[in-house]
C-alpha cells in the first residue's frame, strides 16, 4: 500500500512542477516577442537587433532554468536559422573555435588525472603540506595559480588543464561530490576559490592570458607603452591583496562545511605510503602533463597553439590506453558544456561583428562627456565591467569594447596610462561574474558543484569586492607610481 500511495502522489507533484513552469515560459516568450517586434534603435540594423533579442532571451532562460542549457542552446541555434538572422554556416561557426575545443580537452585530460590516481596523489601532497584547514588548501591552490600565471599565456590551459584536476581530486578525496550530495562539504568552496583565483591572476601578468598582449597593442595606439614589468608592478599590490582576501571572502559568502582538518596531514601521509611508487599510468600521465605544461608555456615561441598541445596530450593518453574511448564518451559534462558554450560564444561574437558593441560604446560617450573625469572614469569602468555579461570570451570583450571605452575615458580628462591599465585589469576580473565569462568558467561550473543561481550570486558579490580592492588600493598604488 505504501508503494501505491507513493505512485499516486508522484503524479500530482509532477503535474504541479510542470504547471509552475508555465508562467516563466509565457514571460520569456513575451520578452522575446516584445524585443523582436520593437523597432531597432537608431544606429543598429534589424538583423543585429534580432540577434540581440535571441541572445538576451537565451541568457534569461538559462538564468531561470527554463530548460537544460544544452536544450536552450539548440533552441537558440534553430531560432537564429529559422528566422534567417544567421545562416546555418554562421550559426555553427563557433564549433571550429580552438578555445571551445581547448575547454573540451581540458575536461577530458582531467579525467586522466582522476583515473590514474595521479590527481589523488597530488591532492595528498597538498593535504600533507597545507591541509590542516580548508583555508590552507585554498591558499595552496592560490599559490599554484600565482606561480603558473606568468608562464602560461592561456588562462584556460592554466585553470582548466592544470589546477582544476587538482581541485577535483582534492574534492574527491574529501568525499565531497555532487553525485553524493556532499558538494558543500569542501568541494564547492574550493571550486569557487580556484576559479576566482584564475580570474585574478589573469589580470596580474601580461603573459597570464591571451587578451593581455592585445591590450598592449591597443595601448600603443594611444601612445602608451606597457612593458611586462610595468604591468606586473602596477598589478602586484591590488592583485596580492585580492588573492590574500579571496579565501576569506568566499568563506563568508559560500562557506565550506568542513573548516578544520588537523588529522588530514597524517591521513595523507598514510595514503601516500599505501599508494607506493608511481604506477606506469601515473608516469605516463605525469610525463604528458609535463609536456603540456612546457608546450603551453613555450607554445607562442614555438608556434604551437595551446589547443594543438592539448590534442597531442589526449592522443598520447588514448594511444597508451591510459584513457579509453569509453572514458571520453562518458564525460557528459564535457559534451554538455561544449554545446551550450559554443552557442553563447557564437552569438556574442556576431553581436560584436555586426556592430552592437561599437554602437553601445558610442552612446556611452555622449552620456559621460559632461562629468568630472574621476566620476566619468568610475562610470565607464562599471559599464565596461558588467557588459561582460554579453561575452563568453575575455579577448572578444577586449576586441570589441576596450578602445571605445578608453577613448571615452581619456576624452573625459582621465590620465591615459591609468585608464589603459585599469581597463586592462578589469578585462580579466569581469570574467568572474558568469559561468561562461572565460574558457575556465565552464569547466569549474560544469563539474556540478555550484548551482547556476549561486554561481551568478557569488560572482556578482565577489565582483563588487574585487572592484573596490582594485579601485581603492589600486588607485592609491598607482598614485605612488605616478600614473596619475
């Protein structure tokens, strides 16, 4: 009887759950139709406005969790093509993006760390040396990111390919996983700290992400010469302060349930003894990882793209049977992320190509032209920062909006060197607000430890603190440097 009652009560709950989705569906449909049939603003053609309507509706649908992100992405692709806003070739163009494939490969390479046990071994070493508290583990991850950042021009390769496997292994070893419902024990906290660290370190060094050298070339057009040293010195004070405070900030906003682990170092020592020397698969994984690290660091000099290096690494793991093809097919999160991120990257890219972002920058210029330069710079920086909600790439954001916003700020009277560097740092920091803001984000989010709602909420709150740190401490430091 108990079982039949469970069946009887299951149907009304299912029906109720379906009914509660109707208002959201109607509201989102109304939003789309309203945008679609509204005349395009002056300066934009109708096709650009229609693409914006599809993009915004997709983002809102993702936020309210109307359907799984992969399903929403397929709907967005179909809408772009059926309405002839984009051709099928344009709609599918991002599937050939090397960044998209690098993200997918990072997921798959991380599986090698877990399957061979090398990730667990590295995690135990972290626990042995810094594992007496959750904060200690967080600072260990921060130190790793900071040391790798100057030598890794791809923040995706660094965060997703190098650090994420360690975070994943640490979470597994502490029995904190989404599949067991224990993600808040420690895993979700470490995932969020690691991702925000990746964003901060990307801002700290000219060679820490691909978009930074582009900023240097754009700065030269304003007569501003930025060397590697100038960038690093200008970023070191606000960046170091930001990294020092980050574990405490995330602990306050999204605390781990497990805070103190005084017995952990002894436990890790025992586990390492039980594991014994490295196995053959671990040696292969370690050699492959060392090769990848070398190619990711020296790739620009050698002419080897980061994605090519990742393909080579995965090929080695497959050829040596460290990973099997079944392992690849079973990485559902990797393929899920591949679909939805590709769609968002495609739409944001064509919005830029069609002139949407240039139009937006031109409108901002008229709005701030009468403000004192300090207020104007603050307003410009905030708008520049939060327009990243419309981008799935740091480089795309820089390419489309950096120069326009720099021109507006300098025209308002702000010191050129300060404008360039402040916008440069914000270009990386702004990627922390969404689950698609840069290539590293989908990997950490795709692990399933943090819900979409919490990811955006924490990202928004951390962004405010980051802006205050870089705006206040940074401005004081740049005054000492003579930048203004």
